[in-house]
């Protein structure tokens, strides 16, 4: 069976659509969670409170240096022994959000640090309060430099959602395995899935580029 | 740590920081106390669930798994580094067809998640490779894991190489041409030696990411690496999954943290010796598209 036949087949098309939908839902919700978490952790990281700084460093270090698969199994299988209260999809979204949140915190921090210190100093010199310094001077400049790395993290997040087939989520990569088994042709099945991923990934990349151009600082 | 936002605090600020410190400590302690109590009530701290990890045989079993993980990661990074270099040179070739084909290969392999290529190697390759080779892959998931990791990472490394080559001052190339070197020779003797040295931190950071991804072998039941050994250990112990994966996680963390640390160290050392010329280790995979975009901008395409 050729690759295009998979897309032509009613059964496989609806399976692909269904599993793609799950992957996208997982990616969107976990990214939203990661964004909120990332902001909190980054705020803790740049705050003048030493305890919060250390907590932020520990958080990013732990979640960036542990394999996602191990986190997924630790929470689902290990947590399952200790009264972990959530279902599969919720667990996947939570773990992926915790993981990507650490990366978002790091890029937000480097975005904030990329704003020249003179900007904040000038804002303080004209008497702006801390909220004014952050809200009207530093953040608007930082957000622009942070869009491309955040876009890349969105794509990485989408790709990482594939790992959660290990806890039994029916997502896109699993669709490849199921279709391959059904037609006994794994080559076509996985290439068909690869095409779906390519569309999602490079489609996202185009949107990010557009966004970037829109928000670019005119120099 | 200095940041744009911090300045010397006055008495009021110092007082606020003290209050925030107390509140933060209270919240963090409360969270861990709550977590610890729940785990205690579930009986997760009982000695019998942990005693396995005080036993030499289990530790040796995990230690061998660690070696298996390192071996798989090293094999994959070497294969990926060599193939990636050829792809990067192909993308910078003067011949348009070579450039286009190499660009398509890079985009194809870098787009989908690495797990897809691991699955492809494990399930699809045995169906298309002739006889013995296919059988060998089907029978030994470790080979499939290394092939899958190599395929994905060669494309990622190709982008790192390309960014590194293009980040080099164009005067180097022009000078090589000016003394009469042909293209290939200039690349081999002048550009690559300098570019490769700059890329070492970025390649190391990618090795750390790749090492993380070796754990995906768990899904195709690779027996000999850390994750696979963890699975078997948890099966022996019947109910100590949480403890096993905690220990396995800590071992992975130490290994990957060490690699990232080394990459950062080399990066800062290079920054100092090269001025601003070094390559950003950053979030490795995450910053790659940025690196490539920078490279594109510099090459003016």
C-alpha cells in the first residue's frame, strides 16, 4: 500500500485525524500550562529573593536534565502505586507542561537579560516604580527577543508529545504503529505520519516567522 | 546573579525581601511536607521498597545499564556527527541539486519527533532491508535505537555545523582563496578546523539531548540501557516502581547534568578566548532553528 493510499482510505484517514487531534490538544494545553509555569519560574529567577532564585534554578535544572520518558513513567507508573489521582491524558499534559515550563523559564530569563541594563536604569532614573520598569520598559522589549525561542519550544513541545504513547495515549506516532500493523507495511505508515508531522511543524514555523516579523523592533 | 532588574536595595526593600524569604520557605516546606506525608501514608517509604537499592547486585545491574546508555549515546553521536558533516557540506555545496537534496534530507529527518525514526528503524527497516540485516535489527532493538537516534541527530547536527561554518568570519575564506587555495582545500585546511572547534560545546550539548533520548529505547524494549534495566528492576521488585524510577531518574540526571555542565564550561572558555565568536549552547535543540536562522541571515540568503 502506497503512502497516498493511506490518506485515501476512509478508516485510516479518520484514525490519523483523531490521533492528530489528541496530539494537538495535548500540545496546546501543556504549552499553556508551561507558559504560565515558565513565567512564574522566570519571575522567581530574576527576583531579589535568594530562596526563590535557588528554587527556580533547582526546578529548571531538574526538569531540563531528566529524560521526559523517565518523568512520564515516574508519574504514571510510579505515581500509580502511590495514589496519583489523574487520568492518562491529564497526566501527559501535566508532565509535558512541567517539562516544557523549565525551558520556557530559561528562554524568558535570557530574554529579560538581553535588554540592555541602561534601559532599566534610565527608567528608574526618571522615577518609574518597579512595576513600571518591568511592565512598560523591560518586558515589551524582552517579549520581542523571546518570540523565536518560544516558537521553537512550541514545536519541540508538539514533537515531545509523542513520548506519551508510553503511558497509552493515542497520539500521532502511535497512529503510525497501528496503521503499519493493520496493513503490514510500516514504511508507508510511518512516512504518512512523518508527512503529517512535517505539515504541523513547518506550518507552525511559518506562523512563528510571521509573528516575529510583525513584532520586530524597527531599527 | 545580576540581572537588569536588580539594584542595590534600600532598607524597605531589604525588609520586603526578608518577608518574601520567610513566606517562600514556608510555602516550599509546606509543599514537601504535604507530599512526604501523602507518600508516607501510601507506605512508599517502607524499607522493603528501598532495600533493593542498598544491594550490590541491583546497583551493579543499574551500573551496567548506565554503561549501556553511554555506549548507545556515543555510537549514535559518532554516526550522526560524521553523516551530519557530509549533509552540512552538501547544503553549502556549489551544485544546486546537491544543495537541494541535502536540504530536503535535513528537513525530512529533523521535522518529525525522534521517536518516529526509532519506530521506523525498529518496525519498518526489517521489512525493507535484505535478509540478515533486517532480521538483526528486528531481533536487537538496541541497533534500531542507535539508527533512529543517528538519523534524527545527523539532521540536527548538520544545522549546527552549517551555522558554525557560516558564523566564521568571511575574511578567513577570502584569505584562503587569495593565497590560491581551491574551495575544497580552503574548507579542509582553513574553515573546518576553526569552525569545528567553535562547535564543540554545541555538539556536547546535543550529546546531552541525545543521551536523554536514549531512554526512548524503553518503548521498543531495549534491554541493556538504564531505562530498560529500570523496567526489569521494577518487575523483580513488584511494587517498587516509584522507588525504581526515582533512582533511575537520579542517575540520568547526574549524567546529563554533567554533560550540560561540561558544554557550558567549554562555551564560557571559548567565549573568553574567541571574544563573542563562540556558539551558544543554550537550550540545545530548542535554539537550533534560531541558530540556523542566524546563519541564513549572515550568509544573506
